[in-house]
C-alpha cells in the first residue's frame, strides 16, 4: 500500500453526519474510506475541468489568430458556498495519470 499520512480535518456538522451516515449505513468501512472516495472523485472532476479549460483556451487562441490571451473574463467561476475558500498557499493535488 502507498505511504499513509494521518490528517485531522474540521467539517461542518452536516458533512460529518453525512460521512458517519455512509459508514453506519454500510456503504463504507470507515470514515477514511468516505474521504478517500470523495478525493478520488474530486481529482477526476478537477482533471476534467482543467481539460475543458485547456480546450477553451485552444479555441480562443485559434479564433484570435494564434495570439495567446487570457479567457478568464469569458469563463464563469465555479463557486461552492458549502465550504470556505481554499488557502491560496495550500498544496494542490495533481490530476490522475
């Protein structure tokens, strides 16, 4: 098995209850399994978002005569109000291979 690192996290009570419910309901063997599964899903979702952004940038460059420019004003940001914003100094998880 890969190297394991223990983390302590703080969650809103509704998220903690959802995790405990998944374990108590028999869907997962442990709370760690729930979190690992959620992280795998997040990594895949993030990789797809990055691919879509790259495709949009490629289309934008093609339309603008191969002149690279930022398309951020044309892309609506994704917001998740169920959690606080990420710490800009925090590490990023690499997309799956």
